C-alpha cells in the first residue's frame, strides 16, 4: 500500500513537472511572438482592377512581420493614393511599386498622363502652327481653326500639352513635327473634324496661354 502511494505521488509530481514545463514553453512562445519585429505595409481592402486610380479608402496599413514583407511593398497610404494600377491587386494583397504607375511621370507610358475623361490627340505642326518653337510639355494652349468659308473660332481651349514631337527641340530654331494635347472627350470629334478639313490649307493654330490664365472665351467666332 505504501509503495502504491509512493508511485502515485511520483506520477503526480512527474505530471506536474511536465505540465509546468509545457505552460512555460507556451508562455515563452507568446512572449517571443509579441517581441517579433513588424513593419507597416499598405494592403488592398478589396480587389482593385488593372487601370484603376487608387483612392485612400481602397487600401489600409497593416503591421506585418518583417519576414513576411515584400521588398517592393509600400508603407504609407499617401504614396499609393492617386496612382494607377498596372495589374489587378487582390483583396488583402500587399500593394507593390511594380504594380503601380511610377511617381515620376517620365517613366510611365503616355496613357498614364491622360486625365480622366480626356483623350490624347496629336496635331501636326510647323514653325507657325507650333508658336515658333516656344511650346514645351506642360504648357496650355488653345486651338483656333479657320474654315474654308473664312469663319474663325476656338475649337478647344486651355488644353495641356502632353508631349512634343520626338524630333523637336524648342527654343533653338528647329521646327516641331507634332504636338500631343489632352482634349476633353466631348471635343475630340469637333477637333478632329477641324484638323482634317483644314490640314491642306494650314488654317489652324496653336495659341499659347499664360500659365496663370485659366479663362475660357467660349464659342467666340469671327467672320470677315
């Protein structure tokens, strides 16, 4: 009987020691987990399709273990908002720089520079049409057209120059070959008609605007 009691006591002690060790290990693992280094990472709150301008509500910042953070991840919502997705980003996926338009517009294709509800239109130019070589990317211009019947009017106003023809260098006497402008989608057909109908006679002009002048003249026409 005494031997049996001793055995039970030894077994109880062994179980207590094992249980205590297991509890210690579990507590240690929790402590180690709480001490694990994390890093802020921007993730998508929902699926963001390709070609979408990212809005702040489409993303959020999560703290992820450093080992789980992708090298191309982004840590601030401000560095993501307003950029355009080059590929679809799934919900809860880390937002990577390789899937967004570059913050430096020079590194993006022309399509990423076109504002929403605008279209890029290229106009053939020469020294006269192209303001004698003084146009530069980012300038704003009006397009004035004179029809065969002699009616002159503003076709589009205050449109931005997205690109200058690749062979042109301004302010050095060399003629432009072309200028690409951003045109409101509602004015594309009107502009296209004016350019095609006047191309042989050269009766259209680009008119350079002051950078501080945003006024719109409206449908002003002149008939001699």
